[in-house]
C-alpha cells in the first residue's frame, strides 16, 4: 500500500473517479470527484491499475455538496450523495456514452436526455439488510468487511425506514439477511433469508407478511407470499421470490417508452425474453396478435401467468432463454429483452439474431454488459437507433437504459 497526492480526472462506472499514480497506472477512488486534488492510500494493487481510498481532500471540486446521510462514505449503499442530483444525471450520461464508445465501439451513440427519477430520495421499496454481530440491521461497509448499522436511510421509502427499527433480531443461528418489500398501499413483506431449513419462532406485533427463505424454498409464516404493486393503474402480483426493481412512476415511464418506440399493429408478433412478472407484456398484449414470453424463474413465471391471465394471445415458456429460442417455430416482428446485470447470455443472443426480428428493444441495467452486447448486435446486422437512460436508483452508480436496434 502506498500514499500519494494526485488530481483526479473523470467519473467511471462503479461510482469511482479515475486518476493516475506516479508510476502511470490508473487508480480508482470512490467518494471523490473529477478535478479534485486528494491524498489517497492504495488498498488493491494490480500490475496495470490500483484501487484506493481517499484520506484527505486537498482541493475540493466546486460541484461537491454535503451528503444528506451521516453514513455516506462508510456505508456502501450510496455512491453520489456528494454530488447534486442534476450533476449525478450528467455524470451517468457521460459514463454511459463512454462505455458504448470504448467497449461497444459505437462512435456516436444516439443517447437522449436521461429520464430522471421523480423521487431522488425515499424511493426504495425493496431493500436487503445484513445483520451485525449485535443483531442490528445495516448495509455492507464501503471499504472493508463488516456491517454498518443504519438508524435512518434517506433513500428508503419512508414506510420501510420507519418499520426497520421495529424489527428486533435476536441471535438466530443460520439467519443471514433480512429483506423488506413494499407494495402499493400498505402492503408490506418481511423476508428472513436463512441457511437453516427450519423456520424459527417469532412474535408479530403489526400487520405484515412474513416469509422464511431457506434451503427448502419459501415458507409463509404470516400473511401472503406476495405484495401487489400498481403501475399505470394496473395491479401486479410480485411474489417473494420474484425480482422487481422498478418503483411505479419509473415503471410507467419505461412502459410508455417501449410502447411508443414500437410500431405495434393488430397483426404483430412480439417475443419477450427474460419476461419477469410481465410488467411491459401486460401493456403490450392488447395491441398485438401474439405475444410469446420466456422466463426461467418459477416464481416470476407464476406471477407472469397470474398477471396476464386475461389474455388468450399470450404464451409463456418457463425455461432458460437460451434453451427455448432454438425450439421456437416463430418469426417475431419485435423482440423485447430485459436481461439481468450480467447481460444477454451468448447463446441466447445468437438465438435472437437467428430469429431476425425487425427491431430488438434492449432494456439494460448495466452499461458495461450493454456495451459488450452492443458489439454482438452490431456484428449480427443491427444498428442502434435510440438510447434513453433512466435513473431508477438516484445517489448510486447504477444506470438503466432502453435502446432500440433495427435490422440493417
């Protein structure tokens, strides 16, 4: 480990700022800003780069602001509270463009204005907590191993932030994490994640659904095994085992963007890969002849089937995308793909290209894997027409986007 003084240059994906050490290696420093002169200590040394922690700001950026949360810089949950929300959006747009140019080899990405969150604070309706040795709920530390107990968190939805202190955790063997999920209205779910297959006893003093997630799966201890969320006045069931990261306002914006960007007709066939619980599919189905969906998660697939039960023109395959695509006797007009942060599995992408739809809509949660897949799409005969960033997670480095790819 070495201590140096240096001036930092540019934002990078991951919430860090890039600088150069005296030996020329790149160094990545969290909780800093471009243009700042800082004293840093390297914590990870590699032949071509290093990671460091900031010891002192010698010359702060004029863009630096006072973080709202006293845990910022210690807790690893947020990355940009020292930057105004307007400047966070600028930084994320620049990072997205850089990733597409540098990794995706797209010379001039058609990036449009970012769609901001209507709630830069108090927006998280789904949160996972770790447990300290004293039984307190908290988040992982930013720079080291360990848990930072959290009394109040300004990015959590107020109902979750107020409920969290009421959860009294004793020493329970096997208990690893605790999650809280909120639906529309007063729906609330508490999930205990444990390595112990047997549920533990508890006292419940408030109306809430409680789930034990263990090696045997999900077991309902109280209430229901799902919450209900409304998007554009339509109700969606979300089970304990189903991923759903979008809060209602941003969910509506994403749905509108996809539907506005596709020239759907009553004769259209649309394929949804990694279809999830069926959010966008539910609003697409009324406008097309046929909708085919693929989802590997049994929980999300079950939610999809319930959420779209009213439609007779919808077919659902509950299996891995890469396994289903080669078996389809289908010529979709459009494919909508919403993969996990790891991006589109290689064989799945090959299968999509083989179907040769007129337009592929890529809903991305990670600009680096989007950029990687962009190269494959370009080599497969598709060109990017539009790219719209969405800020679903203010104060963090996460960057979501929707891109429209047309067959050349």
